[in-house]
C-alpha cells in the first residue's frame, strides 16, 4: 500500500531552493534593522559604524531587505524561465553567507573600516548574478536578461552609496539611494505587470466571474518606459520640474495598466487582491511625488517613503508568501495573520509619509516602524517554518 499521504518527517531544507534562505533573511532583516533604527531614534546609545545611523537605515532597507527579496525572486524565477535545475546546496549557502557578512560589517558599531566594509558590502549581488549567469547564457533568450540587468543597476546604487561612505567619491549617497529605490519600483512595474493579470485570470477562470485583461495596445510598454524615464530623470535632474512631470505621466500610465486587470473581481481572495493593492500604491506614490515636485505641496514631501513602503515593500510582502506556499506544495490561501500584515504595511506607509506633516517629533516614525515590524513578524510566524522545513508532500525543493 502506498504511503504517499503519510506525514513527511521534518528535515531542514533551507538551502534546497533559492527563495528559502533569501525570503527568510528578508523577513528577519526587515524586523531587526527596523527595530535597531527605532532604538537609535530613542537614544539607545547605538554607535555609528561605517555608515551614520540614518544612512545605515536607508541603505539597509534597500540593500538588506529589498536586496534579499530580489535575490530570492531571481533564484526562484530563473529555473522556471530556463527550465533548468534549481539553485541549491553549497553555492546557495555561499551567496547567502556573503549577504549575511555584508549586513554584519555594516552594522552600527561595527569596527570594520569603512573602505573594507564597503568592499564586503558590495559582494553579495554580483555573486548572486554570477551564480545565475551560466543558466541565462545556456537558455540563450535575450529577454530573460532584463531582470538581472535591472538588479545590476540596483547594485550600482549600492556602489554609489558605499563608495561615498568609503571616500572613493563624494556626495553620491543620495543619488545611489534614489537610484536603488527607483529601480525597485521598475521591477515592481515589470514583475507586477506580468504576474497580476495572469494570476487573476487563472484564479477566476473556473468561477462565475472569469476575466481577461482589457485590451489596450501599447499601454504596458508605455508604462514600463515611463518608469524607466523616472529612473533616468531622477539620476540626471532629481527634484526638479522634469522629474515631477515624468512622475505624473508614469502615475497615469500605471493606473491605466492596473485598471485593465479586474482587481475588483478579486476582493474575496486576499492573496490576489493584495497584489492589486500593492500595484495601486505605484501610481499613488508617483502622484504624491509629482504633487511635491510640481506644486511644492508640503504634505507630499515624504513621498520617498510612500514609494518605498507602500509600493515596493507591500509588493514584496504580497509575493513572498504566495511564492513560499506555491513552491512548498501548499494551497494558495492567506492566513488571517497575513491579511492583517497586508493592511499594516499601507498603514505604515501612510503614517510615515504624512504623519510628520501634522505631528512633530519621532512619534510617527515609531508608529510606522511598529506597524512594519508587526507585519513582517506575522510573515515570519506564518511562513518562516515553511521556509526552514521540507515540503509536507515529500517532494524535492
């Protein structure tokens, strides 16, 4: 008699697929780095390291949290795109170890000299790209080089930030930070534009409300082109009228793209509607940015955090649980905790972006950080064990 339905013994499977260590690291670092930042704000006596505390916070939210999520996505997506073997074992361990080492040498209070810390901090993403490069070359399909090329550009932002800290060049930290954030937004636009309509159509195909994306030729290409234009203008002429105009155009096109994907039909399926909600934050963040740059609106001056938390972080928190469930052989069903987490992140974005306009002091920072920490704590509670342990069905991966 077959025993395929018998419970599979719990075995550590952390390095059996690329998403496992990197999604776990993204969740852990989101909680730890934010908690450390708030402790520093409230006078915990945390010493500066290779980066001043405020710069460390911005750098680590991008290169630590977002960088880990990008790594998990890329290491999982490329085997699907190329139909090749998954990334696992020693090579995966080494890349993950480099990522952890980068976080440690840059910690507040780290005794590592800035130049050496910068050199170590810059290693993980190039190592990740070198790991996936043979599979990309073997596949021989030009379009799949797009996301890795964007991640390399994201790493260029890291080079500008850490190069400034190391004294290799001057006054490039802010440019690197904005470049990295803008590239993260482009990836949200590209990946979201691919998966949201497909997931929505597939999930609703067998219901009473099957849907297909509303045809509108050229809008997807124009939407991505506009996001790339945001990157270029912010790099060349940040904070000016042209940046505001391009942000406004990109906001309109992102909203037009989203309107075609039938988000209202997903309201009974949280694991779907959160993807639409996350994409909605893209035009909202860009519109608030345009309001600040074109109209000088004081209420919109913290648009940076609306983009970082509302658009980028919420999309990451929408994709990581879905990918974890799907690749560990579990039903695509959201837990109540994850639904709460998906509401906490937009709350954190709103409080951090608009709270300082109406309330002085650090209270709004602490409130936004509390929402953030709770959201990612809920993710770790629900999905951390799935990332650590083998699939319950006994299948590899």
